[in-house]
């Protein structure tokens, strides 16, 4: 009952209330900070989702999963069509290529060069975003030529001159010359055709640049593994498309059967320069993937002319 005891208890009570108030305010502050952080993360998630949808549209991904493609197709002229193959004429084009790497790494470097499906700027001079074309082309080139590639080596031939190429190569003999006919149509096409001795080759993946872009107008790559190559006008025999996940090794058996069919029909082909056309991305299910085998035909005009008689 002493007044000192009353003052002591009142002071102690005020301290307890002050501590409870501080704890309560700390809890309120933490709650508000957590709430603000949630809203910040929510907004960042919306922005990230929007950016991802701009680069990887959901509809595009779903379509590509089942085999639909939205790339620009390489233009060609259909010369002849059968149930087993087509004879096509492809115009002169410029291609970006990566040699000596596995498919995944080569595709990644070409995608970075073109700015395909990335929010980063394209890895080329001018930072020009290049539209994807289909099909993606895989083929073999001489290993010596591929070792001479640089960021600005345009023709894929390195420092070897035309005379050196001619001394290290051999002319292809046409079926017409073997039969003694010597048709003038074949001479115009085959006289300048020289097939490299591809005893040592390296696999290359190529993306054809869209439109009628010239070599000097094409964006120059920064990556030393990416080079530009000019592909001249060419006649190709292209097989009927087939399903599945294939590369140059697994498609070799199909290619050999295709070569035998073409030679049986009288075509002279450059076996060592055959190509694998693939129309889909890596995310496409194997059963929905479209593949073709193509090989240069050296005497297409004469054979087609005889078949039309």
C-alpha cells in the first residue's frame, strides 16, 4: 500500500506496454515489407512472363511440339516429281554455317548469330535480327577448308586458290560420256564441275539467309566459328520426306538406298556432297519431325529431257 510500490508497478507496467508496442510495430513493419516484396516479385514475374512470351509464344511452342513450322521456306523450282523423289533447282543463296561441332552447339551459335529466340541482341555486325529459314541443312565439307574459316571468310574456301583446288580434285565423268553420246546439254553443266576429294571431311550445319541477300549485304558474324558461304545455283534430287529424329550418321543408310535408286534411274550424283534437310526444332516430338535427303545431280537436264521424249 505504500506509494512507492504503486509507482514501481506503474512504471513496470508502462515498460511492458512499451515493449509490447515495439514488438507489435516490428511485426507490422515486417508484414508490410513481406507484402511489398510479394507485389514486387509478382510484377517481376508478369514482366518476365511477358518477355518470355514475346520470344517464345505459347502457341508457337505448342505448334512446333507437334511439327508445325513458322520459318520462311527456301524457294526452289520443281523440275520433276515422282513417288520416291523430286528434282529441284535451287537458286544462288548465302548461308551461315558452323562446322566441326555437334548439332546442339552448332544450332546455338547460329541462333545467337541470327538473334533467333533470344532477348539478347544478335551476335553480328549491325545487330540485325535475321528471320529463321527452313530447312536446316547438314552436309560435309573438306576439313582443310573448314579449318581456314574466319568471321569474315565468305566463300568457305580459306586461302586456297582455284588452281590449287583444281590440282587437288578430279573431274566427274557423266553417264553420257561413258556411253559415248557426249550430249551438249551435259557439257555446259559439267565442264566446270569439280568434286573435291572428300577423304577428310567435317560436318557443317547451315542456315540459309532469307530473301535475295547478297554476300556483302549479309550481316557479318562476330563468332569465329560462324562463317558465311555462297551456295551457287544447283540441281538437287530430294527424297520424299520421312519422320523421326535423324542426323548425318543415322540417315546414312537411308541416303545409300536413295543413291542407288537415283543411279538406277540414270542420274549421276555427287555422293560425297549429300545433305540432310530438317524442318523442325529440337522441341518437336520425333514422330512429327520432317526430314529429307538431298544430293547434287550432275546430269539432271539431259536425263529429264530424255524422259520427256
